[in-house]
C-alpha cells in the first residue's frame, strides 16, 4: 500500500471543489454534477498514476456503488459500498439513484468538498410548498373531510353539503378527483 498511499497524499493536495455548473430547478440551487466531480479529480489522479472504477453491488430498492482506487503499481484501495434508495422503482428512479451514488462515492473517496447538491431526486424529497400551495392543500383536505362526513348520512346529505361549500377551483378539483368514491359511499347508506 506504500505506492498508492504516497500517490493519494500527493493527489489530495491538488484536488479542489467541483464546479457548481448545474442548476436544480426545484430548489433553484446550483450543484456539481457527476461530470464536474470527475473533472475536479481527474488531473490529479492522472499526474500521480491513479485511476478509479466504480462497481455495483446487489441492492433491493436502490443501488449500491463502491469506488475502488487503483495505482499504476497494481495496488488498489476499496472505499466501501454506498447504498442509495431509489425514489421510484423504475428506470428513472434507479438511474437517478445511480448517478447520485456514483457522485457521492467519488466525493467521499477523494475528499472533494460537498457543495449544493441535487440529492432530493434520489431520495424522493420535494421542495417545501409555498404558503399558497399549503393553504390550497389544507382547503382541499377540509373540503374532502366535510364531504366524507356528509356521505355517511347518504346521497342527499352529500349533495346538500356539496352545494353549501363555496365554489372555488379547490372545491372543483376535490369533487372531480373524489366524486365516484364519495357517491359510492353515500349510496351504501340505507335509506
């Protein structure tokens, strides 16, 4: 491990932060993508006879990546697996998790300073709702609860409650989305 350790020590001294060249539109923040991280480390690695490869390990519901650092002498250093859950169990979800895992595994292996990131897509985070969106969601929940409460008293009660609620886009959206289930529940009530 003498050769790889010496080369890594020299390379670490030359590695700086990755350029934040990508913008995450959901959070309106900049972050360094995988290509920027590779660009930040590649010159120092090449100068000191180092290279890396990233291998995958089996993982349920996500991806598991391990960065292995190699030296021209034949020495290598495995940096340990990094698991990232997939936000969706489809190609897009796994692809996003894979990119995220590769980027963060490299950043950890080579000490690349972490800056703003787009990790929210890999872990299914979403930006905080704006006050108007929260108010609309609360209004929708109240309308739906009120209609469900009325539905247990039958179809006439449901219709009366619906008419009593002031007209709004939220009322229309709730009714459009839940009309069938509300009516089905109301029709099950004995007359």
